[in-house]
């Protein structure tokens, strides 16, 4: 049975991939599926499946919320749902 691992960010994904490669060799992706948040350029090189975040839009929305607070908007919790993109690669292939 293949293990499924989730990395909360790119540095953690890289550490996991390095550990798996050290333990299982080049065929580590046959032993474990790896999914990571963020999509660094190197993820494509080693075949890690990622969820690409809309970083520009996240920053834009954060600045928009700050400006609203400066302009006197109520301090209620704000939520912004922004779509990510799944980039499927070898680390989750069956």
C-alpha cells in the first residue's frame, strides 16, 4: 500500500522528498504520494504534485482589506475565497 503525504509548504515538501529519496531511491514515488501547497519551480523537476496559490490575488485582497479598515470599516472577520490550481505530477500518479 502506498502512503499519502501532505506538505503544508514547499520547504517541507522538499525535506520529505529528500527523505523519501534517501530511503527508497529514485523510485520513491512508487512508495509514497506527495502533495504540497505552493508551486516552486523545482517541484516540476522532481515531479511533486502541488496546489498553486494565487499569490498576487492574495496580496491584493489583503491590501484591500487593510485599506477598508483604515477607512473605518467595521472590524468584522473578512473571508476571501480565491481559487487555487492543482498541478498533478508524478508524485501522485497511480
